[in-house]
């Protein structure tokens, strides 16, 4: 199917070795810096809030886009998610990571935006039709566009939880625990949703 | 050098393809992928998904920053006291929902652990990738129950 040409790890750069057996080992300095940033944001420090937006906007936007299948609506949802989260920081208790908590809010915001806009069916996010004009994506150019569209289309056909589990893990690098927090399910369910999603993608792309 | 089996590899594909594993782990994974067509296929799916990462649209960051700044400034005004009260009520309600979700999550996990222990088909995390779609759906129903 063309997808089997993968020569394993060749061409994949090895970056900072922060993950072993799929488990993120959070850097202590990073965790402390983030805690400080969150505390400043909680007290109303606008600059701290803006830093959080810059840090997490890609994750929030992509998650909303996966739920909605529409980039314009995903932009609205991303804005709603940040406004809601940063004005409700007192609700963040630190049980999960801030990213997990924020992604949960992003998923809810996306669903609200979807309901407001009468989107009854979540659809695939076909990037080819929506890329910003005049700014080709280098990563996108590196692969066969047909393969990308086939996988994107197949991913769009999965049930929501499976689609999000696959996207959050494969694209955004979340652990199963983080996915569980974002999808408000158990870690085991997050794991099963991911495997089921990958299995179905294999079948759809066969 | 330890070699991974299919179960281990499939759980590691995302960090593997993202280049986030230790070098010796990547080398072990490579050994398995060289010999296993099924895992190579899944690795390719993960790779294509990563390549198709949606770019953040131009202007979205400044739009969101402006909205956050506007909302943050509004919150300090006395005229917004009623809104603040409403938000406080929502926060309390939200906290209750989160509390309940946490409890549900724990009991959900217990139920599934029990179900997995009872059923050899679903026994243990290591069996997950070997299950069929139908079997995985059965397991998922146990989680959702």
C-alpha cells in the first residue's frame, strides 16, 4: 500500500532523550518554571498568560481541529479554550499536567463550537484544502501528499475517542495518562482507544 | 542488546518516530522493525500522521493573546461583579463535575482490571496489540461500562 516503504528509523533525527519506553520524564527545571508561570498567570499577570498561550497554542489548535475537522471553527475553539482556562485557573489543582487540563478544556470548547455551528458529524481534517496560501509546509512536502490525504481521511473516519487518542499520541506525543486526562477516561481506555484506532487505520489503508 | 516484541514496539511507535527515545532503545527497536512488516506498517502510519501536523494559522496567536488580554482586563472592573459571581458558580459546578469524573475514572479502572483478570482473552496489558478489533471493542465496552 505504499505505506510499507518505511525504513524504520532512517532519517529520523534523535533529539533530546527525554522519553524512555514511552514515558515522559519531566525535566525538573521545566516543571518548576511552569509552576512559577502558572502561579503568575493565576494572580492575573498578563505577560504570564500570554506565555502560556504561545507555549500551548499548537497543541490546543490541533486538538480542536481534530474534534471539529474545520480549521476556522478550530480557531474559535482555541480562543475560547484559552479564555476559559486562563480565567478559571483556580480550578486547576495540579492533579494532572496543565497541558492535559488545557486539552480537556479545548476538547469541550471544540464540542461547544461544533454544537453552536450545527455540526452534527465530526469530519476529517483534510489539510491539503486548508493550508495557508503562499506558505508551503516543509514537513508536508517531505512525504507523498496522497499518503497524507489517505491517512488523514481514514483518521477522520474513526470514532471521536479513537481519532483523538491516535492524534494526541502519534502527533502530539502525549502519554496514555495524559490522553486519559484529556479524554476524561481511564488510562486503560485511552490505551485501548489508541490501539483500536491504529488497527482500524491499518485496515482502512490496506 | 534487548529486542522488543510487537507489543512493546507498538506502544513505543509514537516516541520512536518522534526521535524521543534513548539511542540504545532506538537501536533495539530498529532490529525489530527490520524483521516485522506489521510493525513497520504501523510505524509508517504514525510517521505520516506526524508529517501531516496541522500548522497553526497565521494571526491566530495574536488573536488569542488579544482575547486573553481583553478578558483579563475586564475581570478587574466592578461592573463585572455579576459576571464574576456567575463564573464562581460555574467554577464550583465544574469542580464537582471534575471530582465526579475522577471518582468514575478510578472505579472504571477497577472494573476493567477485574474484567481483564477474569478473562484470559483480555488478560494483561501485554496482549493488547494481539487482540482483534472485535476483542478490543469488547474490552473498551468494559472500560465504558
